């Protein structure tokens, strides 16, 4: 009994430690908050540095919320800086609050995040929305630090974007919100 309990505790501790690198694309300080993973099943491959969560998975960290059928967290070579998170669902969804107070949400069949590159990729009916503006495509990629997004269609499908004028920055204002003088 003692041996089983000790191994269960190790497993749980390792699972939570491995999951602690879930992508932090949100409010400053979200990455310092605890990661909570709720799922029907959890499995850990300690030698392969892979944690797999299945069955109505809900991951929260600060303002971030991810829901998926399956979440796989991989740490190549055990290096937490190279963590890769893959979420699968029909669809997998996410929500985040940005520093500017605007929520961002989206969904896709698969969400892929590479911590080292700050790279996010949504594939399969990918959708991103901020307030009423949105973009839909087969694949959407986003470089977090550079704030560069690309959306791709697939054969017979095009990328669709809806921009709400009131949400676009007025070109006659500066980055600090003051009117430019002519």
C-alpha cells in the first residue's frame, strides 16, 4: 500500500509539474499563476517527458481557459523551455484576457503551442475572435512576441476575416492615443 501511494504521489506531482508550462498568451502575470488541469484520465511517461490528459479536459491558468478532448504536454529532453502543448477536440477551445482588457477566444480541431518559439498554430476549422472581429481559415499561425498572425485556406476554402471599424485603431492617432497634428 505504501509503495502504491508513493508512486501515485510521484505520478501526480510529475503530471502537474509537466503541465505547468501550458501556454501563457494572456495577462501579464498569468504565467505565474498555478495551472489547474481537470480531466477524466491522466497518464505520464516520465522517461519520454510526456503527460497526456483525456476526457473533457479543462486547463486553467489565470485568465486562460482551454477545453479539449485530449491535451498532450511534451518536454523534449526534459527541458521545460522547449515545452510543446497539443490540444485536440471537436473543437478544442481557448479563452484569454489580454493586458488591454480585450478578450481573445478561438477554436480549432488541433491547437499546437511551442514555448521556445512562442509559436501557436490552430488547424482544422481554425477560428480567432477579439470582440466582434474574427478570422476563419483551415490553419492560423501566430508568433506571440512578434504579434504576427497568418491565416491559410485550403483547397476550395478561403480565409474569411470580419473587421469591425470601431475596433480598429484610428489612423489619425498615435500609438499613445493622441491625435496626430498635421
